[in-house]
C-alpha cells in the first residue's frame, strides 16, 4: 500500500488502523499533505495549512500510542476546521482581510474536543466572508468552474478532494447541507445545541449551528460524537445526554421507517434533473414516503428565518461595520441595512413563530421518522454567477433547529453530484442516522438487483 492510498481511508478505518498499529498517523498525514499539494492550487480549499505543524502533531500522537498510553476516538486522524473556528496556534481570519493575521488566545470548545480525541488539526479551510454570502475563491473539486457552495466552502471541498477525511463547518441557513450536496459528500448539522459554538464567529445566536463533512455516514457520525457536549457558555447548549450518533448510523431499523415529503411553493426553483432524481428515490423506497402540501404557515417560515438572521447579523457585525464599513462586501452591507429596518417588535414576533415551529415539529415526528427534502436546487452553480447557491430548501429546518443530513445520492445532467436531504426530530439524531442507513441500504439493494 502506498502512502497516497492512505488519503482514501475513511476516518473510522484510519482510527482503527492507527490504534492497531497497522499504519501511523505520520504516514496518513503525509498522504493527505501530498494530496493537498497535488490538487489545492486549483481547488483552493485551504486558508491556512502548516505541514510541519501537522506532521509534528502526528509524530507526537504516534509516540503516545507506541508508549501504550490512552488514545481517543480520532487518534491520529486529520481534520480541517472552517476558518471561523478559533485556534490558538493558527490564524482565524473569517474569510476577510479585516482579520488578516488574527491569532486568538485560545481554542474553540470544539477544537478542545478534537484535540482530546487525538485528532490532528490540519489547518483552516476557506469560508465565505464572515460565513455569510460573499464567495471565497474555492472551486468545486468536480469542476473548477463551479462553486463548492457556501459558506463552508473549503471544508466541503477539502473532504470531497480527499485532503482530509473529516472537516468542521457551520450552518446558519444552508451552509453545511448545500456545500455537501454540491461536492458529493455527507454533510450533517445536528440538533441545535448539540455542539458548542463557543469560540466560533457568531452571526446569529438563534440560528448558528456547528456541523461537519465526511465521505461516509459512519464518519460523519463519529465526528459528531467527538465534538458534541454541553457548554454552559453557549445559550442554546442543552445540559442533557446526547444521542450516540455512531451507534445510530450502524443500527438496523426496528421497522421500515415512515418518511414524509412536503411540497412547498418554492419547489419550482428545483432543476428538472433534481426533481427526476428525487422522484426516483421516492419510488425506490417502496411506498415508505408520503407526500403532503406544506401549509402556508410552514411555507412562510423562510421569511421568518430571514427576519431573525438579518436582525441578529446586524447586531453581531455592529463593531466591525462601524470600524471597517468600506472593507465589508456589498452582500454584508445589504444584510446590515435590512437588519436596520426590522423593529424589535418584528424580531420578537419572528422568535415567537420560531418557537411555534419547534413545537409543531416536535409533534410531527410522532408519526414520521424523517422528512425527505432537496439539499439544494440542483447541481453546483457556475462561479461566474457570483454566488454560492440557493439555500431555500434548508431554511425551514435550520430555523426549527432540526438535525439535517445530506446524502450524496444523485448525479445531474452535467455529471455533478446532487445531494438528498433527510431531516429528523430534535434530539433524535441517532434515529435520523439510523433511517439514513436504511435508505442507503435500500437503494443499494435495488441497484445491485438492477432495478
């Protein structure tokens, strides 16, 4: 086996092989660095990477294992971090020259969890400006003329290009689910409050989530287990046990799941090949999917999301916009301007509707194991369009804080990946992953039979 082959290892495979002594973390990191060197001139997934630092971490983790000391769930496994996640020994620049060379004093809480689990922090992946809408220069690994999605552009691209088996992203609208769809990888945004946001650049205290990317369902489950945990400094973090994600991803369903599909007024934004592909998935699931029309109240939740997002992003950007207005993008200035036009009463009303949506879905999942939905409108958009894609098919679920997963199931007319989204009940993320595993097995079984 060559070192280059190691870059194709899943995180679960790599962790098991390292702990068994079949491969070293140093060899795995070397393979990933070689892959980055070969491809990142075009993809541009990384905002910061220090090969010597990454190799130094790997050698130390190999030494720890050889000494017979305790090892963690990701011992020696490389991970990329979206460049809004603070790191004490690497710059955190948030996709803006305003923060050029900025070195935080401490690690984000999720970085502490990763280090405790033995992960190798490879570097910082590129993000749109302040994790909002102004694109980074990252390209889609399947076609450099297309966007990888945003705002977690570099994280999705790095995993798709096999630079690292795992990467951290964030989602306030659709910034994990849509890039995963565009790049043909798994993207998972767990229940709001599952993962701490302390030390992660804030745009919306109500809507920001931390999630991740991987090339398998088990890998994304393992990553989520490692970085999950209660944090008293995060106002949405809950002081209750978390679901075991990896157990969920590996479990068999007790009975075939019930899955819902909701028709929304904005379904006309879907590309024809996306509609065709999702219909084929629904047909293949053998009557387990029921179709419903979304109520006007549900359809209006995308506007509620926008109200909360614009109001809170203006608050969180207040100091930056006051001191650096000329250096902020047009997209961010527009959001700040919209936020200024929203009254406190409108904002509080939107928060009230958000609470009602959460209550509605708490009841809804008594009858359904998951909701099936598009992850994006279609294939990755061309870079020349100047944006990273439409997040409308993610906003309702993000608003309600539901766990959301992209499964890379489809291919569009231009041979670009298209993901399918599954949404689950709050704090039943393991149930969602178990359902996703069933969906995958069902589709693979039919494919193997030639149906």
